[in-house]
């Protein structure tokens, strides 16, 4: 059974986070216009809409982490799928990949459910479906009063069906400056949150990106030797020769292929 022992260990590794879904999905740090009918607020099992102000974040902070994205533009719902994570609450987040246009969707779902059926009425009204990014995440304890935010790759489709074999993960960025070169370092994270580097300063093949335009980078699954939580460091050089960097963590948990 291919990778089974690694995945069993990974499942046990993920047990500490809370297993109960939360009912309040809204991010209270976001400012909204209460007179706008499309304002960010609780809408059933999610919080969604437009807001007026946000905190600035690094140019290399992920805005999206996806596997497969099928054409869902003609449907009223989108299925967001992620690898099953027992005893963990998964937070799904969607946002617009455009600067100065503030849209968000947040919802908490049981990690073992593996999918969320998203009614896209609000986003279809206000944001072109080709202009948003989505990812999931959970918080992993990392010592006293500390947590690691671990991103979980998501697939998008018009129907609720299992995705094809994953060959790569696509990270969506929204740099606020022109990017000329991007480098990546990767490492596995053990139960004590220690990092073992598996790739160091690998130059990525990316097209130069102008400011405030989405930039996608790919992480081939072939770079990831085992199912695990991975540490990622992105380093970049802007066209003005300014160095940039950001670090994040993500879950690599591919489907198990059973050999009979």
C-alpha cells in the first residue's frame, strides 16, 4: 500500500487542532460599509462580501493554493475540495486577486468532510470568477500560546467529484511591485516543528510580473519526497533590485494508490 505508513503518521500528526466547526466565520478585523447590501457579513454557513479596508501583507504571501481548477463559470455553485483531515477544523478563504478591490469569503468546515458546496451568487454579482484565489488552512499548535498556520491545497470544480492525480500545486501571489526573479526553498516539518530542508534556493521559471497583477508559481509534487507538512520560503528580486521574502507552511497529502 503505497505511502500508507506516511499518511497514517501524518494523520496522527494533525490530531491536536480543534475538531468542532465554528459558527462565527467572520474576520472582525475587516471594516465594512453596513449600508452596502453586498457587504462582508454572515450569510448562512459562511461570511462573504465586500469590505473597505485591509491590513497590508507581503508581496509574496500566498493568496491562493490550488491543485486542479475546472471550468465552473457557468454554474451557480462551486465545489471546493481538499484532502481529508480527521479531527481538524478547516478554514476556507477566497479573496479577489486584484488590489484595492476588497472581497472575502470565509467559512469553517470539518476537515474530514473533504468538500464544501459554495453558492457563488455574491461573487458572481461583484467579482469575475476568473479574478479570485482560494485556499484552506488549519492552525497547528507550535508551543505555548503559538500556532502554525498550515495551508491546505484546494481544487475547484462544477461537480463534486474526486480530482485527478495531483502533479503540482499552484501558489497565487499578488505582488505590489514588479517581480523579476523568484527562488524557492522547501523543507519537511516534524512533530516538534523542526525543519529538514529538501530544496534550497531553486530558481523558478516565472514570467516577469508588473505590480498589482496576479503571479502564479508551481511546486511540482516530484519535489516533495513524502506526505508531510512542508515549510516554504519564497525569495524574490524586484525590477528595482529590492529583495523580498515570505515563509509559509502547507500540507502535502496526496491520494493513496492501493496496490491489490
